[in-house]
């Protein structure tokens, strides 16, 4: 029934906007009525159930008042109005519950901090950046697991409540290293995450326009990301990406009393302490990279890893820097490298029927990652190359420039482009066509579901198709 779908959509928007009412109403102003189908399922958490209960109670109170003062006709009208204007009782519910919610969050976080304080020997590694956080986390964890009992944040969990749950559920006396991915939407977020326990090691993977809509400016992003260094221990190891110009020109004022180590994915980067030797090679099928990492201590590590991106040597270099500092031997580091696996949904390859190579990059939503995905796709010269994307969210006023530039690069990498229609589609198409891409090689679909349904008629034997990013229901 339509009323149920409408209300479910409004609840979903609230959840996607993390219960922030100003963003919830902004999303409603762009699309008040639900689309044909929702991309994300509504998750009935305890908080969402509480919001729903209070919201329906408010609607019920209006109906009872109308019934008592105007009869059943007025009560029915009040119910219909309540359903159509359901964001209002939803907002009332969020406001009413906010003190209880804040207290519950505070208690969970304080309990997690208290539990973590019981294990002072646990070393904390904080990882942040606009891109590459999860891949770096998985790389570091794979190597350190050869010597230590490692606890890491799962998937892309990087919020205070997510970390509090990890500590409550999984931290034990046997844990020796805890690796924490730290996300941020505003200044102060990473400072709050560091308050669980001051990091012993801080890793910054890079800074770009990701979440620019939320941060407001790249300057705010820089301040927010460098909170990791600002709030790490005195003498902490700071592992920084020397390939990122923003990091290089900004870290000096934040590196006071820190041991700075720079890593790179490229042999020619003279500023890097850890970097590959000359001669990075890709296997015949393009699914494996081989390179030798040189460390500042003079050691060399011959790596053969199932990672597709050209950033792989840098990820490995940064992880080796951490491992050496924590006392792993050369043999332990090498065993860890051999145990590495692709990070799920981040340039993750698998073979489908019909000899079709699928590269799942659906969790990558930033400009650096999108450009790298295009470089990876271009590598498969013997296959027809298909790129399927809705574009990038949260690029704010830079959306047109960013998507036109991505379209221009994509024109050189793909043979066929599938676009999921939204506010970024026009700009991506403009970039493609301006770069000489054939107009009949661009296909548009209204939803991701429609695109996937059409794929059996599009894909041919031997194709490679890369799925880049997802587009949540709160963006249009």
C-alpha cells in the first residue's frame, strides 16, 4: 500500500541521514515522495523502533483529539493528514528521544572506554583518510596477525558507537593490537574517536574532496583528518602517504613530537621512506601485482599480492613500516604478505558465467578511488571493458567539475559506460562526449535494479565489467 511505502521511505531517509533532522528535511525537500523502489533496506534498530513508537503515538493523540471534538470523520482526516505529513511526527519523536538517546550513547561509550582501560598493554593503531582507510586496515591486520592477536573494526565501521560495540563484544585480555578505522563528517569526530585510547600509531592515507558537502571546504577536511596526529601519543609513529600533495604540504604543523614515516606507491618518490623498487609487474590476467618494497632500514620485501590498484605498493609499504616498528621479523612480514586477500567491494575481482570478469568496487565513493578504478579497467586490453556507475555523492558544489573530469578519463578506459540516472549523470555524460566517446556507447538506466536486469542482454563472453560506487536513497 502506498501510505506504508511513503512512511517506510521517510523512516529510511532519517536513518540514512543518521537521525540528523536538518539533513533529513533537506533530503525531503529534494524528494518528498518515495521512488519506485528503495536501494537500501530499512533496518529496524532499537532506536528506529523507539522513533516509530513515539511518532505513531503522536499521530494517535491527534486522532483521539479529533475524534473527541469532531467525530469519526475528523479522526479519519487527522489520520490521513498525519500519514501525509509523517516527517513532522518523526521529527517530534527524534527531539523527544534525543536526551535519552544521548545518555544511552554516552553510557555505552564510557563503558567501552572503561573496559579498554583495563588492558593498558593493548596498542592502538588509528587509520583515517578520505580514501583507502579500509584497504590499509586490512593490509596492516593481515601482516600483524603473524605475530600478534589483532582486533580490528569490521567492514567500514568507523563511528564511536561502532567502536564501542567492538570493544564491548570482542576485546579480551588476549588482544594485543587494536586497529581502528576512523571516519569523520565534521571537525571533532576523530578527536572523539581518539578519546577511547590515545593512538600509539597514526596512519593517514590521503585527503581529497570526499564528503565535501558535509565538511564545507577542503580546509575543514584537512583539519578534521589531522586530528588523528594531533591526538596521538607523544612519540607516536605517524605513517603518512607521500603521494598525496595535501598531506605533504599540511602535516608539518601537526607532526610535533611524532615520528613521521612517509610511504609511496612509486619508486621515484624521493620523499618516501618506504616505497617499491623499480619494476612493479602485473600478472598475465591482470589480477595480481608483484613488487619489491624497500624500507628505511635497508630491508627488501618481495611482495606478490592479489590487489588490483596501483596503490597496492603504497598500502603494503605503509603496513610494513608499522610491522617493523612493532618488531615483526622479515619472515613474519613475508608470511603476512602471502596471506593478503582483496578487500571486499573494493576492486574485488571474481569470475562470472560466460568468462565475464566482474570487478566489484561498489564501496568506493571518492575521486581518487574512481580514477584508480578506471586505470585498473584500462589494463584489461584483451577484454571489452564496461564501467557501471551512478557517480559520486557528497561532492557538493564541485560535482559538475569532478564528474566531467571523471567522464573525460573514463572515455580513455572503457568501451561501454552504463550510468545510473541522477544529478551527476549529465555531467559524467558531458565529460565522456567532450573527450570523443561514442554517444551510442553510453547507456542510462533509471535505477541500479533496471541496469542489473538489462545486463544479460549487454554482457558478452570475455567482457570485464566494473561496478563503481552506490547511490543512497538520500541523494538524487
